[in-house]
């Protein structure tokens, strides 16, 4: 069994971003170093590099910068949340005494959180649901030699 002191964790709970965007960003940054993931997310925010949509790709436009996947988008709001989470992961790694340049993201996942229920009034006394799903995000890094 591996030593838990080799790993560093960061998580965000009940974040108001799209769960689909969070899932696709997690799949993209897993396996990257912290500096490479930070550069990737900054490029997504600047709309230079698209996040490849692997699962949720129906009626998503094609992008040339998705590296082997045709569909992609620029989820700016979700990328900003992930940048803050990367800062947290980096600070946790430096607090543990790890070399921040060698930390690789070995686990990145987004889970469904709380559902905020809202209803929009419609004509003739009816209403339509307008639910918002919040997201839990967790990142785990490991220092590689």
C-alpha cells in the first residue's frame, strides 16, 4: 500500500458551474503537471485552446485545437474555478514540502452536488422547472521523480 504522504489533495464543494463542463475539464487535465494544467486553463479562458468534449459532444461545434477529438468548447467559467483549485493544490503541495514543479495530477473528478430547485411561472397558471445542479470537484496530485 502506498504512503498517503506522497499525495496532495484539493477539493471544491457546491460550485455553481456546469457538471458537463467540469467533467470534460477533469478528463483533460488528468495526467498533466500543475504548470501545464495552469497554462492549458489560461489558454481556455483566453479562447486559444478548446477543451475536447469526449462524452457530451452532440451538437457541439468542431474545433481544430482539440488534439484528436473533433468537438470542443471554451468553458470559461468552469476553467476559472479550476484555476483557483489548482492554486489550492499547489499551496497544499508546497505546505507538505513537495517540489511543485514535479507534482502531477493523478486524479481529477467532478461529482453531482446539491440541486437548487427553481420554477419559472408560465402562462395559464403553469410553471416549468429550472433546476441548477451544483458540482463537487476533487483533484489529487502526486510528486513524481
